[in-house]
């Protein structure tokens, strides 16, 4: 009876397969597209800044509805300040360390300045347009008269 000898084969080939190279190139292409797209899209920063302003307006409106005094926001170009009864508030805006916030990009302006909310959350009997602008463009939203809805 013959027995075959079992000798381990040693592979000496080294390198990458074509599939491995293609996968790496595809991943690099996807990552490059994301980075370049983000660098070219400055409107994302503008949209984020606009949403922060809306959030702070809703916060101030909520404070007015739960208080015996009026609350509001005064816009000053690249910043805005929370007001209590017409004066700079001693409280803090959400996620801020003071009653004043400086915009990361651009400026903010409103058709009525300051915007004051009463105990019902109403900004008065006129629609108010708020515009956040930077070098790439502008984003606007409206505070609806009487109801205070922010669209």
C-alpha cells in the first residue's frame, strides 16, 4: 500500500488582488465626493443658522406664554439678544452661555425689531419676516400675526 506524503504548500505570491484595489478606489471616490460636496455647499450652514434662530424665537415665545411679562428678541446684524419686559434678559438662550448669541455665519434681520411676544404668544397684528443672510444667499421665515406661528 502506497502512502502519499503530505507536505504543506507554501505560497510565496504577495500583493493585492484586482478586486481589493477596485474596492479601495471606490471607497476613496465616495469619501472624496462627500468632502467636496460639503465644501461647496455653504447653504447647509445658512440653513442650520436659520433653524437656531427659529428655535430661540420659539423659546422666547414659550417664556412669554408662561409669564406675566413680555419676552422678545432684538436683532443687531450678526447677533441677537433675548429681552424680558423690553430689557436685556438675565437668563440664557438655549445652548448659549448668555442672553446674546452671535451668529456663526452671516447676519439676521427682521421686518419688526425687536420682536416682542405677549402672554398669548402673539407678536402683534402684523406678519414678521426674519431673514438670515450670508455670502451664499439668504433664508427667510415668517412669524404669523396674532397666532405667533413660525413658518
